[in-house]
C-alpha cells in the first residue's frame, strides 16, 4: 500500500560541491522536506578511484543514511551512479535515485535527439554508464564519450591557477567534431564551466543533468506533510573550506558539521 506522506528526511551526497547543483533545484521545489547533504571531501575526487574503493566509501555513506532512517538517497554524483549503484541498490530499503540512469531516461524521452556527447570523469567514462543507460532507452542513439579529468580540480579551485580556455578547448573540440545535437555535462561540477563552454559553442547545446534529475525526483518522491523543511550539511573534512567553495552553487547559511565515517 502506497503511503500518502513520508516525513523522513532525504539524503543527498557527492564528493564535494558539485551535488549542490542538484540540491539547489530540489530544495525550492520540495520546500517541506528535510534534506541531509553529505560532502565527502575527504575522498575527493571520486573520479580517480577504482570501483572497489568507491564501493567501500559509498557503502559507509549509505550505512550512515540508513542509521538516520532516510526515505530516499539522491546519488547527486555521476561517478558513484556509474560505479556502485548496481552493487548497492538491492542492499537498502530506502529509495535510491541515481543521476545517470534517471537523466538518461529523461533526455531520451520525446526529445528526438539522435547524437549525444557526454563529458564526465575518468571513472564514469570508463564504465560507459551513460552510453549503456542511454541506449537502454534509445538503442539507435549515437553517443560520444569523453573524460575531462582536469575539470573537477579546476572547478574546486574556482578556476584559479588554471588557463581555463585551454582546458575547455582541449576537451570540447573533439566533441564538437562529432557534431552532437546535445552535450551532457556528466559531472555535477561541470555546469560551473557553462560560461567558458558557451564562448566556444551555443549554451543551449549543453545539458545540465541536475535539471531533469531534480525535476524527476520532485515528481516521483513520496512527499512530506511537514509544514516547512530544513537543510543539514555535513562534510568529511575541512568543513569551512567546503562551505566557502559551496557559494558558487549554493548559499549555505547553516553550520557545516564534521562527519567521521
């Protein structure tokens, strides 16, 4: 029997600030919900870790969310969705929302797209998670995948100490040669680079997965009957540094608490 309401909190996590792009869209549309955001800054970046390492890391996060009795966990991290979603999805009773699988479903339905490019971390690209998910919904879709390992550090440093134009063109030019109808920014950090990317290609070419992903969750999740919601933020290291960096995606007013897993 489906519950009309579920007042338990919603867990959201990423390795750093990128997942805040999802929370930034979720929180306003689900104003009655309690959100718990974990920034696993101690293990940043996820994109350079192997599957076994990531599974161990993220299982600890899931176990913590289980202790908090969350009703759902939002995998606001493309790398974790690519590497460990299939490994962990049957081990927990709460609803799990993986960004790659849901985004792929959303952007292949009623869009008419036939050629897609995907930018993501090494781990996501090596797993071919996006192409597999996209083709499961649209088998005839042509997909070009390209890893951009230097983009996450560049965003985390808010472009300081980087020649961003060189690092944009380094990855963008091969994708444009493919002549895609859209380019998925398959890492939640990458939308920060939209201004730089749009210097070399039309801004409308780029898809921020946080938008269809958050909209899907808002539509499908069992809502809370709370009068108002709240936000809680935790980081696994250097809380103040995380809070300062977070400003590019989300204005955190609450204290960021240190989480030891």
